C-alpha cells in the first residue's frame, strides 16, 4: 500500500487546530515533541500519546479513514478520535512499536 500524503497533511492540520485551541492546557503540555494524542474507544474514550511516525503505517491510515467516515474532521474530543476498541488499537500500535 502506498502512503497517502494528503491524509497525513489533513491529520497535521487537525493536530495544529487541536493544539492551538488548547495549547496551554495541562493535557496538551504532557505531549513530548514528535508525539500526538489520540482518543480510542467505542463507548468510553481513552487517551493515548503515540509517535508521529505511526502516521506512515498503512493500517493506522485505515483507522484514520474510519475516523474520517464516522466523525469527519469534527472530532468530539478535540483531538483525533479513533473508532475501535482499546484492545484492537493497543495490539496494532504495539506492532508498530508505538508503545
């Protein structure tokens, strides 16, 4: 699968908006450079801080596409929200070396 650059650019724009909207809040202050926060869960959302390098993974891009289909670009948590179970995400992210 090819890397979809427009999707990565769109994610960066969402991240810039979420950081500029709440850049001085304590939650955004604990994100190290080169990482970003996402919210995962079907009912109750859990926050994860993952490396930006995960954006180039085709399976993560599939999750972003699902997120786009469900939420558009208006994410209810203020950051990127991924509509999958925590178990699925942690399993997938551990394969990428995100944790």
